[in-house]
């Protein structure tokens, strides 16, 4: 039923204006926006029409029947390893989760293929977030339930309301296939399909969207250098300075690239068969630029440096003299190419 609601909303929007969208205005929401308000789209289901999950249940990996090829978002925080499967995130988009009495926000936008993991604000009375029903460049706009401020997921900042201009504390999150994640972290917990909502998690609510060349909502910039739905891991310095690496261009197994971006050394870890890509600073906390090489079949270690330290997919040293040290997170994440190019025009493409 909910899948019918989503599709019906899309079809109804096609009759709303010349480009098939309903746009909001400053008057309709009564607040100043830091993004072009004329490009903010009412996607149809309405505020909370796509229900966020609040402190849901998780099950051990060995109780899961997920398809090994299914993509998940994986996190590690305070010694807890969790996986959030796309098939649930496609229907809910926002998960308010608890780690050792802290609320953290996992979001995934199925229209742009982008996943984020943010800290909430512990000083607020209500630390949970929801789905606003609005889009910018086809991308999810979240809202925090305490101040009702609106947040652009891919810009990773508040764009309207009391917290406008605020940037959340960003946490590391890794996308890969469930089979690869479970092999790397066999003790992981995985989000349960017993969410309290009646949804068909075996079906995809957007039909052939993941692989076709169609975009459901307008974006500010279209770039046809890659297929619109090519999955890329991108890194950005600002709106006009960014670079992407195609997930399918990585080697099978573990692929490690020692390169630079915007004058800074970085290390890119990827795998075409695991469907993953992450980017970290290659400079350790003492200012030394490391050179890394791939490790195969030594999970959870995926690379080694010239000092003999072995590192995992989260950029954490598992062994060697730097054990426990972490590589710095960069301004990077995975998304569909069309979405990355819409937010960050003229991106450099690594070939």
C-alpha cells in the first residue's frame, strides 16, 4: 500500500507544473533559506509521510536472511558494529538510533543513493529527526524534531530554521554488500525488519530507478559524462572543487589508491565486487604522510602502510605501532553520479 502511495505521489506531481513538480516558497514555510528556495521540491508524501524509525530493534547477523548482494550502510561506534540494509532504508530514510545512551542519526536517500551518519545534539529535549517530505536537487531534506530546522543531507548542514548554517558532527559510515560486511564483521548486528510498520521490504518502492537513466525530480546541474546512476565515492573541498571515483572501476577484492586531492594526500579504499569506496586523509596525527598497500583476505584489515601498521575499512589501525590510531575522515561519501554532479558541478572524475 505504501509503495502505491509513493508512486501515486510521483504521478500526481507530474501534473502540478510544467516540469512536473510542486515547489515551495519563502511564504509557504515562512523562513529564510540558505539554498535557492525555488529549487526546493515538495515530493508528495508530506512531512513524516515517510516514517523515520525511532530506536529500532537489531538482530545478530546469523539470524538474518538478507541477500548477500544487498547493499548496507555499516557503522562502528563505541565498540558496537551495526548494519542498516538498503531494503529497509528505502522505505524509512531516517533511523534515530541509540549508542550507549547517545542518539545518532543514520540517513539514506534512495533518490540520490547517499548515506550519512550524524550525531544528534545531546542538549536538546527531543534528539530525534524526521523526513520533511521536501527535496533539494532530488535529495532528502531532514528536519530535527526539537527546533523544526531543515537540513540538506548531501550538503550536510541546516539550510532553514533556528539552526540554519549549523553543521552536524559527522561520523564514519561505510557502504558495501551485506555478504562482504558480514564476512568482515561476523559479530555485527543488523537492523531488524520487525520495525512496527507494515512494509514489503522485499520490494523496491521506485521500480527501475536504481539502474535506469531517469531522474524523478529536477536538479540544478546535469552532467552526462557518466551514467546518472553510476555509484561514485566523492570528496569535496567546496561546491566547485570535488573529485569522484567510480565504485565499479575499483579492482575486485581490495583496491587501494595513494593519491591527492586539493593539495592534500589521501588514501582511497575500494572494491568493485564488495561495492564499496571510502576516502581518508593519508597523513597520520603526527604529520607523516603514509603510503598504503592493499591486503587481501585478511579481514577486517584491508591495507598496510610502510611502517607495518594494518588498517581496517574505517581507517583504524588494528596492529602495529599505531594500533588504535584513526585516519582523519574527509568530506566524502557515496552517491549516484547525477546527484554528486548536481551539488558539486565540474567534478573531476578519476580514470
